[in-house]
C-alpha cells in the first residue's frame, strides 16, 4: 500500500478516535444539561463545516491538478464561494441566537467563533488535500478533531 494512502486514512482513523475520546470525556465530566447544550453547539458547528466542505472543498478537489501548478487558483475559488458561505454563516448564527434562547451573550459569541473556526479548518484541509500535502492534511485533521471538545 502507498505511504500517502496510509497517512491519509491513518489521519481519518486517529481523527475518529479523537472524536470518540472527546465525546467520552465530555459525557463523564460535564452534567447532562450542559452536555446537551455543548453537543448542540458542536452539531451546529459541524453543520457549517459540512456546508463549507460541500461548497469549497469539492470545488478545490475538482481543480486539484490546476491548483498544484498554480496555488492562486485556490484563492480565486475561495473568493468565488466567499459570499454564499458568509450568508450561510450569518443564517446559522441567527438561527442559533433565536433557537438557543437560554444562552448568554458571551456563550453565543464564543459559539459563533467556534462555528467560524470549524468552517475555516475545512478550507485549510481542502487546500492541503488539493496540493497533495497528505501528512500535513492528516495532522491538521487530527489536531482539529482532538481539540474540538476542549
């Protein structure tokens, strides 16, 4: 098996272990009512991550050969998808602010930052994958997954 394939899929395996570890850790140290709120914010952040992945990551991967030759093509693709992604982020933030009515202002702002940072990580992952930096991609994927819960 190719070393790049092992690094790529090894990153996914370790990332999944990180998710299981994080969920287990949270469920043991956080009271049930607070865990539900945290899980809600993580789910909303993951929703934005998925939307960015579908919009931006797939576009970057479709143009991976061109991006490997000229990295500015990736920048142009990011600029092209920027407005719809910002509109989606604002819609998700508005949804959170109206749906999670028991949240404090600070909690909402921190959740918006979490949602934005999770979305930005997908852009980084997509770029690393498009330029065939598999080791950096695997490391990036794991750091994000292992640090998402703390």
